[in-house]
C-alpha cells in the first residue's frame, strides 16, 4: 500500500516530517537522516513547502527521490498561497508521473511583510478540490489545529470548517502540540459533527528553545508553563534540551497511542537522534 488513506486503515502508523534544506550540504545531511530513519520502517514521510512556494523545486525533488529510493511513500506538501491553478496542475502532473500518490493540501503562510501573495486559492478546501479532481487519484491530507487555527473566530467555527475540509479529504495531520486534552477534545468535537476521518497527531521533540517558542507563537500552540520553565533553565545546554524534548514527546506519544490515536507523526527537524529515541522508548518496532 502506498496511499496514506489506506495505510491508516491498518493503524497505528509511524511517520516523520522533514523540511527542504537550503544548501547542498544540508541536503546531504537530510539524505543521511532519511537513511537513518528508514531503519525504523516508517509508514510514510512528508516534506514541507516553504512560504509562498519558496521551496517548490526542492520539495518536489526530495519527495520524488525519497518516494523512488525507499520502500515507504513520501507525501508532498502543497500550499494555496501564491499559486495559480496552472501552477498546481503542473506540480500534480509531475508528481503523478513520478509515482507520488500522497498530497497534504494546506492554506500556507502569507508573506511576513503582509503583502498580497496573489494566487487563485482562498482556502485549503479550494486546493483539495483541485487535487481531488486530478485523474491520478491522490490520497489527500489536510491540516488540523487541536488548539484552533490561529485565524479562527470561535471553536464552533473552527471545528465546522475542519469537519467540512476533512470530509473532502482522506485524513488530517495536526500541528504540533504538547498536551493530550486538546487533541482528544478536537476528535470528540469532530465526532459530534459526524466526522470520523483519521487525524494524525503531530509531535515535536524540542531541540531548540527559541525555535519552538517562535513556531508555537505562529501556530497558536500552548507550551505548558512547567515545560517551558524546564526548557528555558537549560536552553544553553543543547543535550539537556534534547533530553527534555524526547522525554516530553515520548510521554505524549504513549498517551496518544493509549487513546487509540491512528498513529504518530513526528516532526523530525531533519535530524534522526530524537525520533530514534522516541521510537525505542515506545517500543514501536
């Protein structure tokens, strides 16, 4: 099976997320990370897409290469921001021709300077419609925010929009979070709306304190004060930060699996050490 929607029927899955490197040296390091994590036999991996399509070619090339060279599928991220329907059609054709079968359709981040990015899509659901219409029959994922989308006006509005989007897709993948309850509450609220599509929880093992604070601020992720205090106290000691990150991610992963989550999607940050430790701690082999 290469379509993630089908893989999730045989839950739980294990997956890793990477981002496109900016240099050739970083790309070689990513290749080593993928090879290291391939030993854990993940169900699939995914590759992110830079703001406004800034990593379009690198994302495409990495996804195609991983999908070709490894026994697990690679999922390509696509975003609405700054893209025309013709842009997306070309990318979908390229992915289909290369054997890529999985797409994560996202709204994407607007330019940091507040300028109009242009493009033909207003919402991720518009992008899902175009991907669904492609004759390749891609398996489609969409983003979910357990602690609500940063631009949501209310919980009810957020969940209704998410349920509608999920019904158009095959599965969801969440932004990272640090506490179990928001995820369980989201799943329950979706269920009340009649939506039972699987939503994979995203787990971020912290490796950099300033970095995770910045990303949490962008995504509306709550970092529990006791956790943040522990991290800040050792932020100049990378090994200690990583140790706390693995410990926290392991505990959250165990709790999620105990609650019958469909799998774990680990934000690897292009490194293999923390994901491998989490895998060992949870005895996922």
